[in-house]
């Protein structure tokens, strides 16, 4: 969550009050990279806040994904998950057969990895469907957080069904003296796996790369900080799958060269550790959003700029913004409206202004109150 308030500083991040004596004050200076123009420019309410994920929790200052990405990424994210599901299901079957035929510990780990990924993609499909439902009376801020819940379940599945099984099987095979029935079968299956996993990874990378270029941020930073958990899950699962294939091939190859099956078992353990690291990372990111991930300074300022650009808003003294789903924000602000209407008229104007603000594709819900005259104005 992110709060911006005038007066004493009770929260981690806030936009500072405008300083009329400061010639370099951002409130009076247009940002050529910001389509909103000067913070206090008057005109129609803008559609689209701008880059999202700019330093999750206020830890970084770069820019990340934005509402433009949110507008069209739903269908592309679904395609990314479906491609990954088909690829992993085929690979899980092939690797399982190879593991039974050859007895390779590394191939058992790879099979467990693919089965875990297949189950995860099912959970991610549920996440996309559950989180995409429109808001209703019982859920005025939508169902976006359901996406993080199901993505968290998927990440835990990757840890338990993939990492634990791989490490356990590798440890139990450390003292094994059994020879593999066929190294060729393993290499063929791993080669096919490389092609299928590579196809899925290309689809995920294409979506990540396109969005990252749109907002001028490195793809790895973008996918690590995006509020889209399904895209992050597929990208890192596919990347770990490709690394796992290399580890498995290395373990099997060293087994073949040295005649010592311990290399096969060590490859299984290494694959399990890799999966555990990825799973814990994904779980932590989903938990952060469920607990109220804070906005970075860039997006916080853009929300403030977007509100100040509205022709009915004179100034803002308080701003609270939090994620309620992928590319979905809940905004609370104390505003001073243009003009000097009666109290009854102000209430009507506020309700209309809330509906107007919610036209922004990134704002799921907005709650506006009247600012007190003595409170300091905020500026991006």
C-alpha cells in the first residue's frame, strides 16, 4: 500500500507539498517523457496512468509496466499460459516414460518438474479466470486479488511437487550403482523438451519484451516487478525448465563418461534446488501483493498527476493507492474542487468525479473526499 498525506510524515512514501519559491518544483515543470504534461495542466481526464511497477514498494525509481499493457495483456497472458500448459503436459508424459525406461535420477527430477509445471498452469488458468471477473456489490474492488491467491497456490505446488520430489529422489539415489538402460532415450527426450520448453519461453519472453520496451525498462526487472503474476510465473517456470534441461543433460552426460551414477543423482538435487529458489521467489511476490504491495515513486506520481490534470480538481492533500489486482488500483484522495459550490452540490460532484476517475483502465475503484483548507497541497 502507498499513502501520501500533507502534514507530518507517517508513511514511507509521499509526494512532497508544492513549493512556490522553488523554481525547479516539479509542480510547475512539464516532464517531456510524461504524456500528462505539467502536473496542473487543465483538460479532459486522461485515460491511462502510465508505467506501473516502478520499484515495487518504493524500492526503485525506474519505470515499469503501465495501463497500456493492462488493456491488452489479458488475452496475451491467457495465450502464454495455454502454450505453457500444452508444452508441459506433453513433456511430463515423455519424461515419465524416459525415467521408467532408463532409471535416470535426473530424468525423474525432470518428470517431476514438468508434472508440477503442468499442474501450475491449470492453477494459473483458474487465476486468470477468477481474477478477471467484473466487480459486483459484494466485491466493489473486483476479484483481482484472486489472481494472486491462485498464483500463490501454483508456486507452492512447484515447490512441493517439483523441488521436494527432485531433491528427495536425488538424495536416495546418491549411493545407487544401477546403470541406465539407455542414454540415447534420455538425450532424445531432453532434445524434444528443449524445443517445446523453448517455444513456451519464446511466447512468454515476447510478451515480457514487448511490454518492457513499451515502458523503457529491462525485461528482467519488468517481469520481477509486474503486478501480473501469471506472466511472471510462466516466464520464470519456463526459464528454470530450460536450465533444468541443461543440468539434467550434464548429469546424464557425466554419468555416461565416468560410469558413476552419482552425477545423475547430483543433477536431480540441483534441479530440485533450482525449483525451490524459483518457487520461493514466486510465493514471496504473490504474498507481497496480497498484503498490499506499495507503488513505486514513478507510478505514485503519475496517479497524482492524472488526478491533478482533471478539470474539476484544484488540488490534492491526501493520496492513498494500493494494488487490488493485476494492473488494477484502488485510489483514495482528499481533493479541493474548482469553484465554491454548496455542500449538497459538492456531494453530487464528488460522486460524478469518482465515476470519471474510474474510467482510467488501471483504476478499479476510487473514493474521493473533500480536502481541509489548512492541509498542504501535494505535488508530484
